[in-house]
C-alpha cells in the first residue's frame, strides 16, 4: 500500500506540473495527470491493479456527484428559459460528434470500444470515458478491451482542446464578429424583462379602502407587491405592516416590488407620497437573516407565518445571485437570505426561528453526501434495455451519482438531511475526484499506450479525433449564427458547454473580457454531460 501511495503521489505531482505548462497559450490542465500516469506505467511504475481500479471508480463518483451538486439548483430553471433552444443545439452537437465518430471509426475499421474512447477524448468529456469503461466491465469484456477506450481517449484529447478554441476563432473570423459589440448587446438583451425591485411610498386616497385589511386590498396578490411598513394617518410612528393591518384614508404605506407592478398598485391605493418611511421615526427596522433551521426548509413564505407569529414581514428573498420578491408561495431552501421588516424584539424572535447560523453555510454535510452517493450508485446499477444493444444500458458510476446529485441539490434535502456543499468544498472534491480518476486510468492503460498510439493506427485516431471535435462545432455554430442570429457570447458558451470544456470557456471569457459566455455554458452543461455519458455507453456496446 505504501508503494502504491508513493507511485500515485509521484504521478499527481508530475501531472499537475505538466498540466500547467502552456503551449501557444493553451495548457492541458488536470488532463496532465492522465499523461503522467501513462508515462509512469510505460516505464514500469504500476500500483496494485485492485487498488488502482478502486481509486479510479471512487474518484469518478466523487467528481460527478460534486459536479451534480453544483449544477442542480440551476438545472431545471435553465431548461425553462432560453435553455430549450440552447440545449436543442447542444443535442445536435452531441449527436453530430457521435455520428462522425461512428462513421469515421467504421471507415477505419476501429473497434467500438476505441470509438467510444475517441468520442470522449475528442469532446474532452472524462465522465463519458468512465461510462464507456463501466459499460464494458458490466458486459464482462476482457481487460484489454476495457483499457482500449483510455488509449483512444488519450490520443484524441490534447488536440481536442486546441480544436475547440480554433473553432471559436474560425467562426468569429468567418462572420466578421466584433466581440466587444456582441458583449455589449448581450448585456442589453440580458437586462430586458429583468426588473429590479424598487420601493414606493404610497398615500392611501381610495375611499373604498377605508377599514380594509392589507391582505384584502385588490391587486396585492396579482401584482406580487409586498407591503413592509405602515404609518397611520393619526400617528407619526412607523410600524411593520402585516396582512391584518387595517388601512385608512391618509395612511402611508411602503410597497416593495418591480416598477411596473408598483405603478399598477399605486392606481388602487392613491398617489406617491413624498414621505420616506425608511427614514420616518419609529421602532421599525430591517434585518437580513439566513435560513438554516432544518424545520423551516421546504416551507413557503406563507407557511412560515412570521407575520402572524412574530409581527414581522418578509420583503425579499436572496438565493445565490437571484433577488426576488417574497411572494407567499416561494419555497425556502437552505442558505436563502430573507429580508425581514419589524421592530428589534420581533426581528430577534424571527431570527431565532429561522436559524441564521451563518457558520453552517461553510459546513460540508458528509452524511447527506454519502447518502446521496449511495442512492446514485444504486440508480447507476439499474438496467435500461435499449433495442439492438446486447446488454442493458446503465447510467453507471458516471451517470447515476450525477443524476441523483442534480435531483437532491434541486430539492435541497434528503429526509432530515440537508443537501448542501460549500463552493470551496465542492471544488476540492471535484478536483480530488478527477485527479484520482485520471491518474489511475493512466496507470492502468500506460503499458500499451506508446505501442498503440505512436503507430499508424494511433495517427488515424488523432486525425479522426480532430474531425469529431471540429466538424460538429463548426456546423452547429454556423447554423446557430446564420439562421438563429445567436449572439456570439451565447454561441461561445453553447459550444464550450456542449463540449464540457472549461479551457474553451476560459478562452471565450478572456476574448470577451467579461463572463457573459458562462450563462449559456451553464444552461447546456448538465444535459450535455448526461447525453455524452449515455452516448459513450451506447457506442461501446453496439457491437
């Protein structure tokens, strides 16, 4: 075991160093660990086979589960928005790559396991490689066949990174794109229809509202406006507004909502008041509180009952980068930040109920993580029969934990366990997992790597890999730009995410001098990852 650990440490150190070497501004990144493992194995540094297989599979599970935890919260939202169009193109990108790989492999007489590995390498998709090898192991293929995808993967991978970036440059040149202008247009387009929340102080002038409870004011539910403060006409002190607050002519209220909705609501109430209730005398103040109490998770703002129980009004909810009005039907997730309005005593009571244990946001819930991995592995073992294939297709260790992580992180909990992983912990687990996987793939495959790749057959793999990389990218990019008039920022994100290639995204953001391409990248990445995992399994088992 000490010998195995020594070899593994040498490979990781050498691989990280190799991955940081830049050639023409491009570097291998974490894939350098794969080539270090191949070199070490070629020169006789090999660990125990059982240990290497365990570490490879365990690393793959860690990587895809952490990836799913990161993608889950925004996955379904991305499908509901422009993600439908983007994911349609991403589907075409995956299908096109698979067709080119199969057609080229058939013409060159390549075995299907090698085509599956080449498909994964030419699209820089490591989990797809893991899925292909898992499928072959499930079909009880011989060890030489199981290692074949790793060899073709390694042959195609280096030039795939260059090919993706070159495709972006060719599309920019062909369409004579002004990147700065496209970035500015993208920012304007993204701003359309996204209304920031505003405050409006309104004086009650509608005589029909005399004695009416706030909860019964016409239009309050339709517009989604939240009333946070109230100053009665007969007094000078401001109080927190609740659904039971009675309105009288001359009262002043402060409403929170989007500008169009506030204008609609103003027509019902009366006129805009010159008085600012934020600065008016009174005991009312506001506080931002983080939801960390497990018993509050999954409840709606209405079900919290903070207005009835603690005389506190919830005006806004912040979730990641999103800020939206605290509508009654919004369901709370772990880590949501609520803006509360009320007096100090009431705010203290509400804060205690919600938790507000900020330190918990930095805690990694390992019980929930391994429960999720357990369910993911079980899901990955479930067989799906596809007509024409000799063996059932399984999501495997690459797909099962990924799907389960997406679902659980979207739901936010698994029974009493909170599904939460701090971003730093997520990044650490992802990097550890992919390093474990790639290092051991290299160590298990390196013995035959040089003889296979540095040959006529290997040269064919490299050339076919370039075609699998670039032909679908250029075709989809041309169609999306020519007929769909897709903004170049979205196009870069689509093509980078469709190839699941972070270096290409980094190149695109550097070229654009902004993070705009990341929007489309995030929208297509989850579905693309799943499609490539399934496609690699199907290709590997078609024979």
